[in-house]
């Protein structure tokens, strides 16, 4: 198991949680983005820079991920592709998507896109708060604990 991070939009505080988890569990983490992303020196953390353009980072993540990998993203279409390919997707607020929940989220996303296209102001997501950060850290820890046997060199 490897963790892939949609690095272009991942909040810095969430990246820090991921970096600490990588060091603690010795799981490989790769951030993928179309602009430089600062990462700490670590044998467990790497970065792939992709060309600019819509969905280039998303496509690279999907291309490289294998069944059982975890992707950290708030991008609903990316999460749907990850689940379809046999991976798991966790958003920065701590929601671990399932096949059922991602279908529902895609429907809501499409509905909101329709509203915005018709000129209705829908606003953005609320600011990431301390509870969201804690929920993410807890969910990531549970996921890593549950899947420790799938991390090379780990037993669990």
C-alpha cells in the first residue's frame, strides 16, 4: 500500500499530518502536483511534478495507483476513479469515500455545477477547522492501522 496525495489542493496542515504518519508508519507517500510542493527530507516521502493543465495530476495518480493504495483528495471525480480502480480515497476533512457515498457526492457535485452554470451563487466549502483536522488524522490512523499488513515490511 502506498499513499498518493493530490498535492495541488491539499491544505498544508493536512500535508503535515500525512508527513508525520509516513514517518511513524514508514509508509510511502507521494505528492503529485503541477507546481513545486515543499516536502521534508525523508525516505518515505516523494514528489512528482506534472505538466500544468486540467486533471493532469489526477490522471497521473490514477495511472500509477494500484489496488489497495490510498489517495488523499477533495476532488470527487478523482475519488470516484480511485475507487473504481480498487483504491481508497480519503478527503482532507476525514471522509473515507465508499462506492455508495461517492455516487451520492458525484450527484451533488453535478447538481451544484448546474446551479453555478445557471448563474446561482453557491459559495465554497467551509474553512477547514480543528475538528476537520482531527477527524482526518483519526481516519488516516485507523486506515493505516487496519491496512498495516499491506504495507511492505509491516505486519499487522
